[in-house]
C-alpha cells in the first residue's frame, strides 16, 4: 500500500493533527525557531510553532514522484520533554493488527515491539512510537550502531524487512541538544509521548466554513460554489503556525484532476488571502495560478503538494511541492513531464524531470 504526498491517500493515512503552540510555562519555554541541518543520512529540524526538535532519516525518498519515502525513522524531543521519542513511520506497507516490530541495530540484541502495546500510533495513523523498557534499551544501540534492521508482519500475511542508516544520528542529536540548550543531559527514551508536545495544539474544530471566507471565495476564485459540490468533504482546515490557518477549498470534482483553491487566514490581522502558486507549461513557460490539482497537505512536514495529471494514468504532467515558512509557502521543488505514454496508474508521477531548482552542471 503506497501513499504519496501528492494525493488524498496520504491525508487518509495521516490523521490531521496540526501544528500550534506548545502550552508550557514561560520560565521553561524557549522558542527555537524553524531550522534544519543535514548530518550524513539524517536531517535535524526544529519547529517554532511546537518547540519540538527531531532527527529523521528516510528509505527510498523519491522526489521525482512526489513520494515522501517508503519508511522513515525519527528520534525527537520537546524542549520541555524528559525523554527522547523514537518512532517508525510506515508508508510503503501497512502493518497487520497486533504485529511485532522486530528491530536490531547491527549485530546487537533484537528487540520486539507489539503494535498497540509498546508500539503505538500517536498523532498519525502510521507513525508508531516505541515505548517502554525496550525503547530505553534501543536508544543507545541507535547511537552506537551503523544500521537499524526492521521487520514486521503486513496485513497481506507476509513480512516486510528494511534497514535504516544510523550515520549522522549522533551528530543530529548533539545539534538538537545545542539548539534546546540541553547539552550533557542523559540519553533516555521509553515514555509515551504527549501529542501536544510533538504536534502542538489542535486547530479549531468546526464543520462550518466562516461566512467571510465563503464570500471571499465566491469573489476571488474561479471555483464552483462550495454548497453545489457533490463531494464527501469539500474543504480542509490546518493550523500552520500559532497565528495562521490553512484552508483548502474544493473547486470542482474530477476523477483525474480534482481542483482546489488555497487560503491563509491570519488571526492577528483577521484577514483571508487567496494564495497564488507557480505553474508551468511547455509551450507557455512559467505562470501563476490560484488553482491546485490533486492538492494535499502533510501537517507533519508542513508540505503542500499539487499534481496536475496530463492523462488519466498520470505518467505525464506537473508536480509542485511547497513548504510553509513563517508566514507563507515557499516553492521547494517543481517537476514537469510533457510527454504522455500508456503506462498504468502504478507509474503515476514517476521519473518526472526536475525543473526547479535547476540541476547544477
């Protein structure tokens, strides 16, 4: 079961727990800012809206297809957290209910984590946090090892195995220690994480769109009225920072290219703004558009993606990825493949040439 960041499948896979501000005392809280640094196979990152820092490594990330990765391993800690949290996120395959994650660093002890017991999905339906004494044993193995081997039983009845590189993890955690001003503190793990500490508080829960936004939408966009759409869910709401909210409103349903418009609301200025995004056509070059196709938003990486399919199979077209930074989205990568073939849907988004950033010679 593969879910990619480009479509609604990932949104169904990842529960929309979104970013906000951690509720902690001013005496112990410190805003670390949004930062990211690479250490060999690991990326260390800190989110300003949660004050949560984490190191993450991926298996088979495929930017050309827009896929996040097959699997990823993360070690993170809140600025006020007592311990580190270890999690394995599964994208490629779905673990069977009650299965065991068997993990082993190099030739060390093989540790077992049972799904639903000491491997719990917290915050996301496919992000499994390892807790208890086994996790406490695992952390020093991760820091001293070179690879982590993982095996689990799939819903299909067979086993899935894969291996993460541990090169760079130790340096990434030292960087987090420095950012959080917690150098020299003991490396411990095993406590069940508090979702608020990781993802921040939930965005406002509402089943009704604000009237002001509906009026703005009808004036500024070329979309059909929301109340005229025969779709199960015609809009999404995410909190992207302490004072900014993201609305994704459906424009019209379509089996190949469902369209959406994107709005950002700033609660300080009480203002909605329709966002414009770059688009590319081979004959026309670059342009701006207020419509995204097959739009999806990943609240954990704060990445907004669009995939305009050139045909039903999706083996041609354009792909864009934007990352939220401070107060707006920044284009991260754009891919285009104008030539269409006759490949199956399993090839959707594959092997698209990257046109931004341009490849260096």
